[in-house]
């Protein structure tokens, strides 16, 4: 992962805002009157204890969970009215690895890229090599370690043209080298004008990092 994608985005082109979000689960309030902003060039880390609503917040932003009150604004317009366009600008990786373990890394990425912007095998193989998976491209994913499976999932970022990355605990199962490489990837995406919304218990070492605490 020594290199990142070459895409660059105009920092002023887009922004995400949350205004007065309220969500409860099983009669327990996860967050109330929660507001934050994220624009191109920024990395926002969501922190909080287990059960504080971090994953729920990300799923709300991505349109997977509609059990909330409040407003989400994307590029100055209500997000709920433009999710189709928004998803073309979104790369979401949940806290589960999100791959088919019977398929190979190459097959998984062919499928994932085919859902948005198809890319050729050469680009996929290059992304897998950058993720440290050279030689494992055609191995069934169930034969890979948990960390290697996570790298397969994260390789999607190298192939994506999405401006907004939403990542739920992406550092889980990564070794020390993988953690440092992923931090570099997030930094480079922001430096190119992209934005990152990420949950992690890891203490990120990223310039200009913004933090949102859930209690």
C-alpha cells in the first residue's frame, strides 16, 4: 500500500452535515441533538465506548438505517432526497469484512468494482499487490488470515473514485505495518481533497484529524 489512487478532488466541492440527530435503540437513547460537519480534505474520527452508537451513526449516514430524527445535508441539500447520487460518491466498508470467503481476492474485487465503476484485472492485481497480497490473488479467501481478509476488503479503496469514505473499525485485525499503511492511505485521500468518516479505537496519527466523541 505504498501508493494511493491518483484521483484528486476540489476541497470546496462537497460537504456532509448532520444536524440535531436523535436515535434510540431498545428504548435506550444512543445520541441526542448530535451535529457535525465533514468536508473535502478532512478526516473525522468517531470515538466512543462499545454500544455508544458509532456503527449506528455510520449506517445512518450511509442510508442503511433510517431509524433516526434530524437532518443530513449533502452538498447543501437534504441527503434523504438524493441517496442514489450520494452512493456514487460513497465507499462504505463496515465492521464485518464484507467479502465472499469462497471467492478469491481477485474475484471479490471484480464483483465489488462491477457494482460501481468496473476496472480491469490489471488494476485489481496492482491494488492487491499494494495491500501486501501478491501471490494470494487467486486463493480462496477462507484460506487467508483475518488480517489478509481485511486487506482484501480495504483494497476496494485503492480502486474507488468515491470522494467520501465511511469506514467502521477498518484497523481491526491489521498488524503494525498494516495500521501504518492504512493511516497513510487515509491521509493521502484527504490530501487529495477526499473525506473520511471513520470509527476506530486506534489512536490515529493523521494531520488535521477531527474527533467526534459519542458518550
